[in-house]
C-alpha cells in the first residue's frame, strides 16, 4: 500500500492595515499566490469586507484592532501560529498624525503638533511594528521568513508638515536596518512604495487631484517581488524595484 503523499502546508502571512489601500492589495496578491492570511485593521466593518473577499481565495483569519494594543498583538501572533506559523510579516498599518477624532489637521507642523497625538503616531508607525515583530520572530526564524516594513520617502526627505510622520517612519527604517543585521537568517526590508491613489494620500493632500497616481494593486506585485527573489535585506523604493531586473536587486 502506497503512503499518502506528503502535503506541504501553505505559507502564512500576517498583514497589518489590511482593510484597504496597499495592505489589502498585498493581502489579495498573497492570497492569489496561495498564502494563508492573518489580517488586521482598526476598522471592523472594512476588515470584514476584506475578509469576505479573501476567504473566497484562501484561508484567512481577520482580527480587528490596533497594533498599539498589547493584547491585540498577542492575538495576532497566536492566530498566525495556529495556521502553522508566519513566514512573512507585513507591517503596513500606519497613521498620518496619530489623531483619532474628526477635525484634526492632517499634517500639523512640529511647532503645533499635539504631543499626545505625536506619541500615538510613533506608537502606530514605529513602536507597534517593532513590538509585533518581537512576538512573531520565533515563527519567522522557524520558517526562514521575512519582514516587510512599509516606509515612505518622508523618512528621508524633510517635507514641510511631514515632520511627525517622517520621523516615525525614519525610526522604523533604522529599526529595520538593525533587525536585518541582528537576524541574518531572515530577510528584512523597508520599502518606500511611493505615492499611491489611497485614502491616506488624499487626506494628506486635501483638494488635490491624485487620480494620476498608481493604484495600490499596481504596486503590490512589485513589493512581493522581494519575496519571490529573496532579495537581500535593505531599504528599497518601489520605483527602483520596478525598473531593475531581479538579478540586479541588492540592499541599499
């Protein structure tokens, strides 16, 4: 009697900020390639809608909540472990200004930035991703996995009004670079996806026409090329990745 063929379980990705924009586009692209998913976002209704679409393609666990919350991060790590352990962590969740109420200025100047909002901004954009990575690292190590941190050109360019957001993303960039050196068996990337036609960009640019910017769905496959090619750890720009052949890709 022949033994049953060994079935390799589908890899698992944990994606934050996955209810819309680039996070949802990445989740859809991963699902199409056969990945199981754990997804999260603060908006429960939008996350449920994203879950319904993804569940038609792959196994998905959707957990609404904020990555600033300790218990929520623990639940995300547990969910990924329950599916077999994460091979990929995408830290995409982000905030422009840390403000939760209506009427807040999208991009306050540093001189007037409310300190509670600034603290929340750093917690969402830098501390939360670092803390979630700490929890998921044992799973990633077991699978020789990867961490994809979504950065911004504001992390390296001093745009007026972008001081809080840019500083928080710069902190994430540096943490990414250090983690890459401390975890040489993993791939650890920070990627500037460039401007995209998203709600966040429109909120940052009230009244401006952003219809000429690419959709997140056009950028997601470029970012996932890092995963397919096992590109060296480093900081990248999506426009450079799109222009360069896979054999020319290297850490920056």
